[in-house]
């Protein structure tokens, strides 16, 4: 796991990665730059959701029970996202 140190310079937060093995610091970065690095490391996959395409796909399901089951699951997912 990487180690970062916060530097407060004139009231502004900056960060530097510290490499324990080499016992040295990397370049100074802003909080935004650090957040982008951490998100790239943490996010494993990107999933794009297109609600219109999903609704069209559900409407094309011919079995009514399957369609209702899928709609119930979608409603459940929407509820937990909004909690």
C-alpha cells in the first residue's frame, strides 16, 4: 500500500507519495491529482447504465413473469442506490 504525506503550504493541502524502500519522496501533487490516482487504483471496472436501453430490453421480454421479476429487481436496485 502506498503512503502519502500531506503538506500544508500557505494554507493549501498538497500531497507527496513516500517510497519506504527507497526512503524518498515523489513529486508534490494537489488533492485533486491524488484523488484521481486513488480512484484509478481502487476502481476495478466501469459500468455505463443507459436507462432507456434497459427499459427497451425489459419490454422485449415476452414472458410476463420474467418481465415483472426483472422490473422488481430494477426497482430494488434503484431503492438501494438512493438510500
